[in-house]
C-alpha cells in the first residue's frame, strides 16, 4: 500500500513539472531515480534494457544476435526500401542523406503540420508523396520490416530529439501526461513499471528503465515478429486492461516524443532481440 501511494504521489509530482521545469529537468529526474535505485550502472549500459543487470542475459543476447532469428524480416524490409515506386523513385529519395543517420532525429515537431511526426509516419508520407498506398502501422510484415531496415541505416547514431518551440513543448507535455496517467483495469501508468520499478522485478518480470528503451526498436520478442515502439505501447496498454490508442494517433505520437527525448545521447541499435 505504501509503495502504491508513493508511485501515485511521484506521478502527480512529475506530471506537474512543466509548470516549473523543462524537458531536460524531467530527464534528470529519471536519471537521478535510476542512479539511486541502480547504483553503479553506467548510462551506456541502459541500451540493453533489463539485461543490463545480468551478465548471463547479455551473453545469451550476444549469442542470439550472432545469428538473429529475424534477419529474413530485415532483409524483406531492405527489399521494400530499395524497390522503385511506379515513378522510378524509392524511399532513399525521400530523406536527407539517403536515409543514413537520420532516425535519431525522430520523432520531431512539424510546425507546418502542427503535429509530431514519427519515423514510421515519414515512411508513409514518402509513399503518399509518390502516389503509392501507405502501409498499415501495425503490420509487422510491412511497417515492422521496413522500419527495421530503414532504422538500421542509423545504427550508432545518437538520439537527438529537439524541443525548441512552445508548440513542440506542448506536445511533449501531452506525451508526458499520458506516460504518468494511470489507465486500465489494473490502474497502472507507464511510470509505474518503468520509472520507480525500472531495473526491478515485478512478479517474475525484470522491468527495463524508460531510458534506453526508445533507441532499439523495432524489436523481436520471443515467438513474435518485429514490432515498432508504438506497437509495444499498444501491447502494454492491453496488458494493464486498457483499450490501446491506435498507432499513428496523436496520443501515441506525443507519448513517443516524450519517451524518445528521455533517450537523448544514447546510440541507436534497431532490430534487436528482447525476451
């Protein structure tokens, strides 16, 4: 009971931070919380999620990644990326630097569209701008595979989300509000598991900290296919007994904007295995 009260109080405290803080101060709150709960763990290790606390888990991970079981899906995404559109263009023509080392700038706030644009949205914009049909955000075989390959072109790039205008800050704060909002049958928020409990066990599950999560999607989870970050948000919402928002919705786009900012400065590594 005391723990639940603490979590609720913490959620209320941080949800009020925009009135007196900043995104960087929010990020520091997360870092300070983890440094107290997980002393001695260097920030660079956070990219491994909950595995960062187990050398055995990291060893198993390295073995799996030597011959990743999802390589066929990534190869399929490469084929989609390189296949010419009817007009002769392809995805590389839609992005600066042919799509290399750009994914770390997504999501970003587009002042013309007055909304947050995710990397997966940009892939669909590319299709639409070339008179091609967009793909379903929640289809692992199209968007999952395409995003996996396209993001791999930015592996090693540091996350660098910018929030430089009041409108961008408003979207960030909307995403932050959802991160701390208790939802569903179990009355849990993202923060309930991944802030105070990040790096700790909840029942038999070792929970990953929020920092380090956004840099490695899409992920291949055991027995599943490649899933984007927003697909993972949806699975988490279902797990707490809530009806998930749609992928590409304003709510999940803003949540991803907030979540990704927390990961600034960490290197991207797309298409990894997670339990």
